C-alpha cells in the first residue's frame, strides 16, 4: 500500500497567505482522504515566525538562506515553499486547484488572528514608540497573566494609566516615559515614570515596590519581558526586553511576558546611537494600553 502524504503549513497567522495554504492543505485531505494524512497547521505570531524561519534557514541551508516568505509548506518533510509553490505542486501532482475570493481570505485571516489571541486567555498590551518625532512603530506584548497575575496586573495598569496617581503624587503611567538604557546583546530597559526620567526612579501601582512573584518563566529567547529591580523584592515600574537568551536572569528577575509583534521596532531600538548605554535621542512611549483582539 502506498504511503500517505503528510502536509505541514507553518506561517504568520495574520497574513492571508497562511489561510490560502491552510485551505489548500485541508482541501487536498478532503478530496483525497486515503492519500493524505490530516495536515499539520502551525499558526505563529510575528516574533515566533522570525525565530522559526531563522532556525529553518540554519537547518536547511542552501537556497533557503534567501527565503523571505511569511509561510513555509512541507510535503513529507520536504520544503515546497510558500502558498504559490504549494498551489503549483497540488495542481501538477494532484490536478487539484482551490480558489476563493480574496475578500474571503481577508475575513478568515482577521477571524483566525482574533480567535488565536483570545484562545490564550492572556492579556495583550501595546506600546507605540517614537524617537525624534519619528514613529518607530508598535510593540505588542503577551502577558502571562495566569502565571504572574500580580506582576501582569501592575504592567497592564501602567500601560492604561488606570491607577491614577501614587501616594507620592506620581502619575502611574508609561505614556511619555522613555527607554533609558540599551545594553548591546543584552536588553533594553525603560519604565522610569518619574518626571526626571533618569533611569533610577519609578513606582508600582501597589506602592513604591512589590515582591518577586515567582521565577517560572525562563529568559530563554529574545523578546522576553521582565521587571527590572535593585535586588530581591524591589519591583517598581521599570522593565526590560531581552535581546538574546539570558539564563543568568532566571532567578534574579521576574519575567512575565513576551514580545509577539514588533520585531523591526525592537531592531530599531537596539540600533539607536548611545552614550554609556543611554540613547542619545529619547526613545519615547508615545501611547500604550490594552490591545483588544
């Protein structure tokens, strides 16, 4: 008996290309149920996709180094390419064509993106970054509110400004604050909400500081979001974003989220000119809040 074909689709879930490839893979299974296994469908958010693509380029090498698509399709582990390559393969090998209106793919993409974010049960917050009057773009974070509810609650409230003023009359909001430190190959640091913005101030919504909630989330990749501190149980408002894996942070700093969109924004922040690790030009959080999928 001939072996069945296993298709795998991996790609950016907020791109219509992913929906096209997904539809083709599922369509082939429906039309040829004895010839195809159930396809593996792996929807990824932006940062995870870039990590996946980088790893695949190192694994497959060759011409794949030039690959710039937003999805990859595989047949029995062999790379076919993007949705156009998958479509050509399906037509050539299986005489199978599958077409839907672009408007439908757009609607499916929006619905799929929304449902995937909501299915996590997590909170998502955004920061719109600008420097020298130029918009850098948006950072979108996923907060692991099930694992670190108190720490995530603090960060969320500082993004929305809902906590108002502290007892010391400090506005508890990240809006208008800056990234005051860029450590090459280390991390970005921001969140000093004091008027001076020197990188030595800030407060939490619970008081000047609060305790280390736990250390269950590892600093195992670029884009991990955590609380900066000045020693044990001294979390305030300052936070960092890792630029590479940093296992040495795992039991010293509380990680509580991850960057899911904004890879190019992070690269731009990482590359700003600095003096003694401080950006020469303010990199400001122009707007921030809760992202509602």
